[in-house]
């Protein structure tokens, strides 16, 4: 941990052993918090948001979502220096620590999706290291797991006996409960299952043509139109692509560089965390509204992500990886940086 980080943590050493680290009070210079955007899309930024316990040190912060109580869930890979190996950290809406769990996802914690089913909510997680999608309760109890898609012809053994690579990054759930898993770090397919985990079909696959994908890193169900469709962050092709629920190409959406995932607001706007150092807002017609915290021209983000917090510029993003709107239209952004970073963009 850098000396600057210690200062930013309200001199935790004087607060007593095991005291929580209070993050995000001001930026690293102690000045007022940065303001991003304009007009109806103006946000005050709190970097390193949340009261992180002293025994947890973030690894790469990959996923974020909010439940119906306003609790914020952060899925991270866990830093090598962390005393606790819990990969899921939960805060209330004010940033107070609630609980943590998920030791089994260390090093592979990635995609994170929350879904209401009747009176209950469940989390759906992707583990890139172990090649798993796991459905859990909000307390981390496993409901069921989906592993390697052996049922798919696209994943049958190759001539040399090896299997195609499978490393799922994110998932979406349709109105009837079907699960769509993007194999972003594997073979660039999307695999569809029913709500009970029965295999239905595979579509996509590596390529640049319509209907083909190159790292389908993020995926979300888009129910804003007359018919629900899938929106996929086709990151390796530097574009967003839409599909029918049967896996047929519909259209391309331009305006992003390295889109990672999505979140929808109550006003039907979309937030797109873009790995290339910015967060993009897109309106309900899929036109770009704002590029928030854009540091893409600096072209150093791939190296900056490996550094300590004192190298991060307040009001600029390094490698946005996940994002969501909360119930009050604030935005939470988590970044692919080695020391983890959670930012709250308060709508003003």
C-alpha cells in the first residue's frame, strides 16, 4: 500500500488495530471531489467509495450490482496482500460495510448479475479461473453451478484431443429465465441454457462478421423495446452488437472503444464501462450522450492499472470494467486495476 493511500484512508494506523478503512472522503490532494458530465448528466465523483474492513484488500474489482435494499455488491479477485480471501464485499447505500464472503472465487471473480425470482433475489457469478457460472443466494449459498459446455458441438474435443478454451466472463437472463453466458476469455461463443441449467444452444464464435464475436465480455438483456433482445459487449471488435434471444444478429452499436459490460437506468439510459479509460453513457436510442472521466488519449491506462492509487488522476478513469445505476440514478464503477477501485458517481 502506498504512503498516499495510507493518508487517504484517514490515518487508519491511529484508529486502532482492525479499524475499518474509510475510503473516498476527498481526492488525493484533499481538494473538492471532481465533477463529471454536464446538464442532466452531471455527477460528483467519490473514488475509493466504501468503508472497507482493514483485513480486506481489493484485487481487480470486476463486478458491481445493487439489490432491492440498496446494498452494493463488489466482486473482486482479492489482493495477494489481503488477510481475508473473501471475494464478495457488500456495503449499504451509505458505504458502510455489511458483510463479505466468496473465498472460493479468489483469482477468478469476474461477472456479477443480480436477478429477482418471485419474492427472492439471487446472484449469478462468473469465475474465469475455474470456468464456472454459479448461482448463489445473497449470502453466498450456492444454488447451482454450470461448468464446461460439453453438450455444445462447438466445444467438442479437437483433433489432438484437447478441448476448446472456456472462460466465462458475464451473463444475462431472459424473461423466461434462460441464461446466456458469454465465453469472453475463451472461445468467444455465447452459450444458452434454460433456468434449470439445461443446454439449449451456442451462437457467436470468433470473427468480425455480423453475428460473430471477439471477446463477448459483457452481456445484458435489453427489454426497452417491443421485444427483449441481447446486448453484447463485443470488446475485441471494439463494438456493441445486438442479437435476438435465439442468437441471430440484429445490429451494431457504435461509439465505444473497448466496451466491457452494461447497466440500465430507470430512464432507459445505458452506462457502458469502457476498458480504454472512460465510462460512456448512451441514450435509449443507443446514441452516445457523454464520455465520463475520459483519459483515453493519455494511452497509458494499460500500465497505470498496475500502479498504486497515488498514480490515479482524480476525475479520470483507468480501466472501467463494471458499472451499474443504483435506485437513485447514481452510478457505481469498478475498475480493472491491481489495487482495485470503486467509484461512486453521485447524480447532481
